[in-house]
C-alpha cells in the first residue's frame, strides 16, 4: 500500500530530518513549527539609522572607527594651538599678533565658512554620501598646510630669494607671516572637517546609542589631549617641525581609514531650488535673526556662551605663565596630561548628574561660584614658589577640583539641547556660534593689545602673564550674570515642572516638549548636609590656624605670628559665625516651605553645593602641607598672602551661597516650591 510504503520509508529516515516530521500525518501544525524553530538559528538583532542597518558587531566596528577618527582629530587639534605660540614668541611676535593668527582669523572663518559648509553638506548627494566627500577631498590640503606651518622657518630663505622685495625684511618677520598664511589656510580647510565630522555621528549612529557614543567620544578626545601633552608637548620648543609634520601625517592616514571604512546611507532628496526660494532668501535671513535674537532667554544663553569664550581668549598665555612660575616644559606637559586623564575619568561619572540636576542649574551654580572665587589667582602676583613645589600644588588642585570643573565643562551642550527649541535646534546652535565667534574676534584683539601694553610696562618680562587672570575673572563674572538672568527667566517659564521653549513664530508662542526629562528635586536633608560640611570645614580651618601659631612661634616667625593672631583669627571666627547664621536662615526657609509658608529667599539645590563642600574638605590636607612647608622654610610673606587668600575664599563662598538664594527665590506665577515633603524638614 502506498500508505504502508510511506510509513516504511519514513521509518528508515533519520529522526532529526525535519522533512520526515513535516510529512508525518500524526504530527500537528504546532508541533511542526516548534521543530522548525528548534533547527533554525535565531536572526541576530539589528539596529537601524536611516537606511543603515547594523548588528551588534557592526555597532562595535562603527564605534571603533569613529572613535579612532576622534583620536586622530583631537591629537591634531591639540598640536597647533599648544606649540605654535612658543614658535611665534621665539620669532619675536607680539601678543596681539599671536591673537590675530590663532584666534581672530579662525573665528572669521568660523562665522563665514562653517555656515556655508553646513548648508552645502546637508544638501549634497553623492556616491560617498553627503558628509564624507567634504572630509575626503579637503584632507590632502589640510595636511599639507599643517606641514607647511611646521616648515615655515625653513621655507623663509627660499621665499626671500624668490621675492627680491623681501631681501630687506627680517627673516623672523617673514617666518611669522608664513606661519600666519599657512595656519589660516589650514584653518580654512579644517572648517570643512570640523563642521561635518560632528554632523556625521547623527547620520550613522543609531539613536539609541548616541548618548553612549558622545560620552565615549568625549573620553577619547580627553585621552588624545593627555597623550599629546605627556609625550609631545615637552619637546614643543626643540622639535616644532617634527611634531607638526608627524601629527599631520598621522591625522591624514587615520582619517583616510575612517572615510573608507565607514559608509553613509541613502538620504531623501534635498529641497528643490526654484525662483521663489531665491526671492525669499532675504526674508529667510530676516526671519532667522528675528526668531533667534528676539527672545530674552535665548539672548542670555548666547551671551553666556560668548562671554565664556572671551574669558578663555587668554588661554594661549597659560604656558608662558607656567614657565615664569619656574615649571619646566616636562612639568607643564605632565601637569596638563594628568589633568586631562583625571578629567577623562571624571567625565564618566559626571554625565549622569547633568540631567539629574538639570544642565542650566548646574551651569548657573558652577558659573556663580567660579565668578565669586575667580579672583583667587591674584595671589600669584605676590607669591612665587620653587618650581617643584608649585608643580605639586597645581597638580593637587587639579585632581581635587577636577569633578566640579568637568561638571561645568560637560554641561554646555546638554544645556543648549534642553533650552533651545528642538524643531530649530540647528538654527539656534548656529546663532549661538555666530555670537560666540564675534565675541572671540573682539576679545582676541583687545586681549592681545592689553598684554602687549602690560609687557611694555614691565619691560617685556613674562611677569605680565600673571595679570591675565583679571581678564578671565571679568568675563567669567559677565557669563555668570547672564546665567543668573537666564535661570530666573527659565523659572518664570515653568522651570523643572513645565518649561516649554519660547517659540514666538507658533500660534501659542511655545513649542511643545515631547521628550521631557524630569530633574531630581532638591533634597532638604542634603542641602543642610552640604552647608553643615562648609561650617565644619570653617571650624577645622580655625583649629588648624591655632596649631599653625605654635609652629610659627617655634620658628620665630614673629611677623606671620602677629598677623595670624590679631587680624586673621578674629576675622576667621567672624566669617564662621556668618556661615552659621546663613545656615540657620536656610533651615528656617526649608521648614517654612515644607509648611506651605512663602519664603522671601529661595532654597538652593543640593547638587553642586555638595560637590563644592566635598572638594573643600578634600583640600584640607593640601592646605595643611603647604602651610607647614612654608613655615619650615621661613616664608613669612607667603604665609600671610595665603592666609589672606583663605579669608577671601570664605567670603566668596558666603557671597556665592547668598546669590543662589536670591536666584532660587519664588517668581511671580511660579506654582512649584523647592520642597514639598514636610517630613524632610522635620528630619533636620
């Protein structure tokens, strides 16, 4: 029988043959599907970004190549600005000339070239994608220009022979001009890469991995900076040409690998261009400025960004200051490298707190404390330590305060993302960049002229660079004032609970928030703990000062002893009392708020307060060691100046906390209070 034959044949087949199981009449459909599933391996999970699809292994490969590109890019970005000032100074360039070459000319390109590159890149469609061609085709020119910067001094004789009119011109002046020309050409081509590379991530990285990628990106960038400072910076003066040549070739090779190993997907067609679009360009430009620069909150954020960059326009002189403080090139390189590594580690731990405490709050708190304590560097006008002592003191300061500094640094981009309207984020980011670049151009020129004037007053001495902190403090204070005003506006617009980006171009004037990130409310218990730590720190400092008196007496430091026992200790005790009064005032406000009673002043958030308090306590061993060392080496003047700095720091902390209370005070129409749980107040 046919049925019998079928059964017989089927019995002779292997039991694992799925065809035999499928033809068996006794087996149900559900059993058949189960066996098929058992024999077919599951498909690997995939992740998409536009038309691109990745497996998990593909994601690892993508990250590896992009982070490799980031390492090459950051190594190149660190090289020029770090070592070119030394070459320019050796050639006799003025501080103004250095600012023009390294700050003003690149800022002009940033205002003009970057918007054009961004516009063209968004609309380009080619075989290699819309971003890679802008990197790949400018890479040889960028590399050549950076190499020419390194060889400028060697090219000078040929240029002078080629152009007879330059025979009467100083070779050093010709070298300075050549460096300026080649660096400007490099900056021009670098605008293509620097602009497009950051857009590249959003085109190829799946959205669910963007946060992790950006964190890794920042860490690799910090690692590249530390690598350069540790291995190359100490040789900046002796191997200028070799460093720039090697970095340029390494960068070219590394980015070529990225361009050929990472592929872009397919993009929707760009917007069509017609006569109506051309006619509306002026109207579009007017609309751009009207939308971007007529809302008060956004103006405060733009100005904060500009003032922060203006404060950093003296940054190129930091290494000259360090040299005048008796540090060697090796020590400066190692100091920067260790600070970069510490910042890299801190970045990993600080990222979570940005969203938890809200980036605008973090920026405002850290900005205010930076402003009120920023005058502390005045001490280096009067105090000069041996290079070894200054190195270890600076390193200790970097390591102790790295968490707070990194917290302030990584909050900027999340701040823009949380405040600007998402639908026009690119537009508002470019408006912010334009404002910042104009500020940098003005600040660069003024800063250079100011340092040159001071240098003339001090006979060309590098002691001039001890005064550059005044410039930073002034603009940091301006930036803090803008953050204060922005924070108050943000609270009026709903703050943590109900902020919506102002959008006057929409019917209701606000853009809806679809991806709301809720910040952690302040904890009254932690606020009081942070302030108590500050009071305990003041009491410990008071006790240490009494112990220092014993050591001073043993070393017969009568001048320092008399200064400490008469003006210092009474003022220290008075400031400690002020801290206690401030603590009791905040405690009363917490209790009132918990009972629903309005308070005249606000209650600060605990986050940054706790960071500052912990850092201050960690600094006590350094305070003890440096004071004992100065007593042991009979440095009476230094002891007095550091004591004055200690009093100034206490005053600044008290003022900063009071400003935060003003900033957090209730605003008209605000419905939220800082603390809603009465049991927290009862626990204080």
